[in-house]
């Protein structure tokens, strides 16, 4: 079914089309939500809120301006970020000196030793500020300025959170592989 037909059916309020849209993107959007959540239950809440927003705003989607998949992703991500802002996301202080003795990981093959589930869990276990900045910068492609504007923090805070997230992940990966 084409995106155009899918959108038109959803806009008419036809449950079959709404279910098809949800089924088409639920796994990808759940994975997005999982990266920003503390746990599976919170990710499910983010997903539900995100899709409710998708269906509320579907009349704004313009096939001429981009793909339905990209639009749904943007709406869901914006809803997740809105929820995080409501929670007054804390950018956890950390002493960078605690990471001073961490050696850089060698090669990409270390990450290939981990499953996507293990990597997602490592990211989920980061403090919220680290996790959010890491995901926005490394996965979503946001700039530090965009992250700063989104959360009302300084660019340097965003950069510091990313640096600390990378170091914390490096320690976690090293510990996991060494175990």
C-alpha cells in the first residue's frame, strides 16, 4: 500500500489504515524510544504518546516534502524530547578525572562482538543527560547548538555530556567484554 493511500485512509479515520500505519513503523519507532528511555515500560509510553501525536498531526504531512517514514520518525522523536523536557532532564555532573585511566578502544571489531540489544542496554544505563545528548548527536545528527537550544543548556554542556557519555560507554564495553 502506498504512503499516499495509507495517509488518506488514516485521515478518513479508517481503523484498518491506522493499524497498517502503526504496524509499518512500530518496531523502528520503538527502537528509537528505547534509546531515550530508562526501560521498556517508559519506551512503550513514549511510543504510545508518539503515535497519538502522529495521528493528531497527520493532516500536516506533505508527501511532496519527504517520506512518511521520516515524518513519523521526526514526530515521534519530537514527542520523546518533549516528554524529557517535561521531566526536567538532569544533566548529571561527573568528574572527568574518573575516566582518566581509560584507554581508547582499538578497532570497530569490539562493537561487533556485542548484539544490538546489548548496545541498547549500555546506552539505556547511561545517566539521562549523557544518553540524550549521545543519541541526539551520534544517532540523530543534531548539532551541539541544536541540542543546547532544545534543552536550554549551553553548547559546552552538550559537548561535555557527549564526552562523558563516550567515556562511560567505553568503560561499560570494556567491562562487558572483559567479563
